[in-house]
C-alpha cells in the first residue's frame, strides 16, 4: 500500500518538535560595554549564492533526515548513527517530479534508493546499522530558509517501526547540497521589504544603571541581507539572569529581499524567513 503524507501532517510533527525545545541558556555577561551609533563592519556575507538562478536553489537546513514517525524504540534511536542496512526490495528510480517552490513551480530529477541510503550513511560510526525493511516514494516537509517545504522523499521504514524521510530530489537542487546550518534567529515578513527579525532583547540593567537599548544594523549586498544588532548604552558588570529573551526588531530594506539570503552578522549563519 502506498503511504501518502500530507504537508500539514508532517509540518505539524515538525512544529511540535520545535515547540518542545527549551529556550537556550546563554553565559552571564560580566563585561562592560558602551556602544553608540558607530558599529563595526559586519563580516562578508556569502558571495557564492546564485541569486539569479531559476529556480532558486533550495536552501535546506541540516539534518536532511526527517523523522516522520518515531516508534519509541531506544535501540532504533541509538543505532541511527551507525548507518543503515537495507533488506527490503529496491524500487526502480522514478522519473522527474514537480515541486512547488516559494518562487514558483519547478521539476527536478530524483535519486534512487541506493543513492539515498548511501548519503544517509555518510560519516556513520562503527556499530550495528539500523535495518531498513521497506521503502516507498512519498513526500515530506523539510526545513528551509523560506520555511517548511514539501519535497518528494524516500520514506524508509525501520525494523522497529519508525519512519524516516530523505529528500528524493537530486542534490544539485540544493545550495551547498543541503548542508546549511540554521542560525539561532528567525524572521518574518508580509511583503519582503519590511521584516521583523528576532535578535534577542537587551540585557537587564544593573541596579542603579539606565537600561540599554538595542537596534538592528543592516547591510545589503547583491546576494544577501546581513542583519546585526548593536547595543546603545552601558551594560554593567553585575550578576543577571542568563535566560535568553527573544525580541523582534523592525527592518526596512532598500530593495525587496527576493531570492537573497538573510544572514546574521555575527557568524554568517542563514536566518530563516517565513511569511507573516
């Protein structure tokens, strides 16, 4: 029987996983800094992104292997890093398939099961691999810099009953072949010009100090929009709660974001942008 997964169902699983994460805990800042309107120049953004390519390359965040259904087996969980051994019947490689991208529809060639399994097992440590007893072509939602994206996927069923999804589209469809690491920030926009970028709230002031403020600093290039944050005021040297507090900052671009990457200035990580 052919398994069909809706983008809504898979997306809901991903959102549940994201919602269960606790806020990151950051080290306490014991330094003192005073920053004014003058800021340091951000590091160079990625210049190799093919911003004019049609279709726009998919910026897929790692990991590419998505758990669609978890059977709850600790053995299954622990053996995942040992690679995968396929003992089922290998289906033929399908022909090209249509995909609805944020910038419009496109058609991509697909990889076979053998290539998908080989990619899934790259970098596996020694040990007994997870046994895969069944596979079929379906679809799953993957995390990209433009939000969840449903792609054709090979759906692998383990001997423990878990179901894993691996992108079936050719690696050439992805920028950096889907090995992009998502940053810790995110953004939303309704028109591609006015953005709300989450960059973290100002530090709690020390007793007797005036509160500091933060504002976004933006540099636009042909391939990326680089967003940083600067502190205006004094951050005193005192003990404070180290729990990260989110805060959105308004950003208005000179040109629409379009196909460009949104990048965090401090580490050049790609910031995902979703529609609000």
